[in-house]
């Protein structure tokens, strides 16, 4: 175990200091942070500025009243675009062309409420009750799911690539021959996977922290659905499972070749499987409660992305999550055993590409 | 005593090792020579456990060598391998840690080794920034950092300049003197002859000769008798076994099986004897003979 930990430490220490790691982490953090402010920038106004001449009405939600001396001043402000509209003596609304639909409704209903109140009547507002799934956060959840999907895909493929490149670096330079006289193959392979996995988790952690931090800073957090903690935990756990699966595949395939140039070719089956997983997770983001998403979220390795995306997009019964996790863990164990076997047999056979059939018997 | 007992290895149809056996005593420097593809690297990789033999055994102090034993060995593979982007000292320390040294011990021995190998100024440089010779020294430091109980070096001298060869040779002698069996392969036979207590010659997967340099010479017979005579009349050696070559006013007789006393008397009568003696075969000659 000590050997494994030493190898992992080296991976972390050498990679974390590289410019590539720091720069890519900074860029991702900035992008995710910016993402949290986008709704604020493009999502339209939360409040409308409305000019007032004469008596100002009682406070109205989402409307900020600005007082003007006379109608001429208010008219000018409307035309200049300083205010959206102007309310004259609580009787007339001045607008530049047609009034914004929503603002019109707000002003009209505020006006109606005030008059009804004056007449001494009280009205009870309508109560809205959802009879379907909790649809209140559907939009936000779909956005979250999309974001999560891209993040998971890039992190998974990036981390798995690094594992494969590391394996080929050691095999190609023959350093593996010296390493294997002091550590076991599983320690070397495991250390590499653990070390680069920790870096992947650091990436994921920073992205989540920056994303949530920015969401609170921008006020977007009030729109986040309840159970965000569950969504975050699910993303982390599924990342670990997906990473274990794909990085072991990457290491096993990587150990078949001796040169970085041959890596892309030999990794094709793995990258295709990852891309397929990414594509099917669109289903989960678009229709999280549909049958295809439900089935795919149980089948490894698709579950590694479909399930967290589905969890973000909609409520998922606990039983399905447990079943999906159990199946995925079983798949990870199988891949680890088979991958370690391939790696062990192939990593010392330098030169021409080793055929997979020769090392799996 | 490190014993290599009847190793056999096939790669598909090709026989790489066909019953290789030899033994190296503690403190002995063993030179492993043979043509390319003869089986040196395969043998060394099997000793290090990097490769598995089809049959045969490697024993140290009477017991079959295990993975744990090998962790205490020092190994320099034929194709050098270092992390190109890792710093020199960091790298040597890392390998020390992998071999089970504590952080403090790894740091201390690394510092000592870099000092001895003249790499102190380069300790903070990435390996890729070093010259080939210096990279080779780092490679040696990696093999020595854990104070190995056995040293296996595949072509440690290849690509080194004469000064670096001397430095490396000194380092190896030191290790051997401290009681460590040292096995190294080389194509530089004069070097092997100069450094090694014993020599093994391998050809096509079989040990064709093995023993101390003196033993190998003895095995070659007593060597040719060589006589150089100046100013002798042509035909002075008529009837003597051997071959005459003429070089100006000198005549050289090389004889394999003539009686040396008879030849000496005839030579003295014929002219001025400049040289009379048996030619010791060099390792190169022994090698040619053995693999022929």
C-alpha cells in the first residue's frame, strides 16, 4: 500500500505544478463563475423603473418608482429610456410605443387592487397546487444537468487521457523496468489512477465551489432547487466511479503501446464508449423521467454520467440510485481486475503494439 | 553467492536462453559478454524478475530469490529510463523511497551519491536538460540509492567518455569491495578484462565459457610460442613446427606445439633473439574462439 501511495504522491506533486494544470483549472473556474452570472446579465430585469407624477401609489413588487415634477419631465424620461413607463396622477400610463406586457399587467393589477381596497373589499389570491412532479425548478434543473454533463465528460476524458499518457511515458522510456523491481504492477497502476483521480477531484471540487460561490454572489442561488447537497454528492460519487472505470480502461489500452503517437489509435474503443456515454446522457438531461433515461441510468458505464445528470434534472427514487451504484461498482471491479491483468502482462513488452488477445487468456 | 541455475526461456519459436548457469560470489565483479542477441539482457531481466523464465532458478545465499529480495537489488536496464521532466535529486530520492527508504534516509543517500558522482550542481535540473553522460550518472545513482545487496547492470559503460568510464568503474569496484556481487554486461572486452574477477561468455543462449580470466586463458592452452630473431639467414627454422613471417631483417616464428627449448637453441644459433615467450590470449581472442 505504501508503494501505491508513493506513486500517487509523485503523480500529484509533478502534475499539480505544471502550467497546464494550473491554467486549465483557472480557465474552468472563470468559465463556471461567469456562467452563474449569465442569467443576471441576459435574463432581463428583475425590477422596472416607472416614473410617477403626482401621488405615488403604494409599493408594488418588482417596480421602482421615480418621482418627476410634471408630465413633461416624465414624458421626456420615457422617451429617453430613463424609465420604462410613467404613471400620471394614478390615471394614465405613458409608454414609449407599446408597454412591456408584464409591466402592463403588474401596473394594472396593482391599480385594481388599490381600488378594490378603497372600496372596502378584501380578496383572497388564488392558491397554486402542483399535481405533477415538482415542476417549480424544472428550468434551473435542466440547466444544472447540462452543465454537470459537460463538466463530467471533460473531466473524465481529461483524467483518463492523463492516466494513459503516464502509462505510455513509463513504458516507452523503460523506466517501468526499474519501477517494477521495487513496486508491484498493481501498486504502480493503482498509484497512478489514485493520484490522477485526486487531481480530477480537486478540479471537480474547485468547479463546484466556484460555481456555488458565484451563484450566491450573483443571487442565482435563490433559484437553485432544494437538495443541492444531494446533487453535488451524487456528482462527486459518480465521478469517482466513472473515473475508476474509464481510467482503468485507459491504462490497460495504453499499456499495449510504447509510443505516445500510437495512443490515440489504441484508445479509440475507450473514447468511443465515453462519447456514447456523453451522448446518451443528453437523453437524461432532456427527458429525465423518460423510460430510456431510466434504463440507461442503471447500465454501467452509461450510468456514470446518466445517473448524476438525471439526479440533477429530476427527483430519482433511492432504490434506482442504489441499484445503479451497485451495478457500476461491480463493473468497476471487473474492469480493475481485467485491466490490471492486461497492464501487468503488456507493460514490459516494448516495441510493436501488443495485441489485446495475446495478453488476455 | 548469487547462483543462476539452468535458465531457459523461449519467445515463441525462438530459443533465447538454453540452460544458462553461473555463479557470482559476494564481492566478485562478474563480466557478462556475448554478441548482440546472445541472451545477456534476457538473463539479467530474469535475475531482476522483470521477466519470467520458462524454467530454471535464481538463488541468493542458497534460497530462491523472491520479489522482496529483489527490492534490495540495484538495477540498470539496457534501455535507460528516467522521468525526463523530473528533477535529478527528486528523482533519485523517489526511487530510494520506492525501495523502502525513509524520507530522511532517501534524502541523505541522494545527497551523498550526487556528491560522489559529481552531480551536485545539477541536483535541481530536470533530467532532460542533462548531457547523456550525466543522465547515465543519474541512472547509476538510481541503481545505487538504496545501498543494494546485489548489482545488476546492463551495458553500464555504453556511450560514456573515457573519464566517465573510469568514474563508473571506480564506483562499481567500491561496491564490489564492500561485499556486493556485481554483474555487468559490456561489449568493451578490454574493460571487462581489466575490471572483472570473472567472466561469462554467452552465445546463442548458452554459456560457452565461464570463469576467472586466468582460468579462461588456461582453457585456451598455453598460447602460441612467439620468437623474434634479427639477422637470421632465411630457412633457419627449417623443420621446426610453426609459421615464419618476415618483417624486414626480423623473422617471427609462431609455434603452437613445438618444443620451446629446441626452438630457443636454434634461434640463438641463427641470429639475435629479440623476443621469446608465450603469447597470452586476450579476452577478445578467447571470446572469438568461444563463440566461433
